[in-house]
C-alpha cells in the first residue's frame, strides 16, 4: 500500500474530510489530494504534520517501522524527529525551516545564528 493510500485510509477511518485534515495539519487541501493520489510525496516534516493531525505515529502513516532493516535511514529520521519534538518545539521548528533552505540560505542562516550566539542577552547562562 502506498503512502497516499494509507493516508486516505486512516483519514477515512478517522471520519475526516480532506479539508478537515488540511486544516488540522495546516497544509493545503490540494496538497492532501496530491499526496493521496500519489502525485507528490511529502517531506518528512509534512509527513509529521499529517501524522499528528491524524493522531498516528509517522512510522505507521509512512508504512515503515523504526526497526525496518530495509530503510534504516528512514528509521533514523523518525527517531530524530520524535526526539526533536520531545526536546524543544523551537528546535524542531528551526530544523524544519532550515531544511527548506538552499545551500546559500543555509550558510546565511548559520552566519545569522553565529552572530546571535555572540550576544550575551540571547545566550544561555552557564
């Protein structure tokens, strides 16, 4: 079963429309339709939003297990996402935004954070 088929099946079991899922996950209804039809594949962050909106683990929604030996990189991503969400919501959001940047944008973001980390008012007290 494909990601889109699993997503649609879970959505229907939960009694949700595409519009309701889109609103709850804070993504477009068009994107939901694209994912369900298999026209597009969501990145791991969008997958997490959909899983949260449906109330299921990412591994179940995506069709892999954290112990899936055929997809160890996916298992690691799931573990990292779950850990990031538990540790700090800002860390999760920062990682999500950073992943959307191209190489030039990533370099600029690192420079900006490096500058910010030098300002005492914004650093943690040790």
